[in-house]
């Protein structure tokens, strides 16, 4: 085992704001946030305000800490690379995973695109119980 190089381990996290810079707008001490950066696996960290997002009270910290990477991946793929626009359609593979669920939410709530999905049969029930309305779903033969 070698020494961990760089600024530390972890690229996403969540917590409560305890200090704030004078120029920061839109965030306050005591607010719950998720964030991304380097060295996030820590008991305290200084993060630039644009890398923080408020989290609602009904989302636990451990759940919120998983959001930055999956949403950043989905946003980059759908908007930056794919240039997906309203009324276009998209097929999302592994739709029941973190990136897949984030992609569905972005397509339906931000873009207004039609979503078709590919997911394991065992996970279809889970998605049906959620708020997602999938136009079509293709089942993969998998026991996940």
C-alpha cells in the first residue's frame, strides 16, 4: 500500500453548512447540502458554493451524498454530448441504477423528452412504485 496522493479521497458528499464566505449568495449556515469536489471523505471540508446544492429534509444525508456524480454523469451525457431536446426520445440502458434514474428524471422533469428504458425484470416493480412514468420498458434477462 502506498501513500494516497492528491487532496484526499472521495468526490461527493453531504452535510450541514457551518461557515460561509461573505460573497456567497443563496446558501446559509445550517442548510443541508450535497456537494462534489476532491477530498470529500472528511469530517469537514471547504467547498466552493457553485459545487453545493441544497437538499430537502426528506432526503437522508447518505442518499444525498450519492447524487452529485450520478446527476453530473446524466447531465453531461444527455445535454452536453447528446444535445437532447424537448419531444425527442431516448433509450436509457440500466434505467434502474443511479445514473439511469437520474437520466429519467432529467429527461422527464427538465428536458421533456420521451423515455424508453432497458432494465432488469426484478427492478421493474421498484420503478413502477416510484413517480416515474416510462413510455416503454425493455426487460433484460438478469437476476439483479
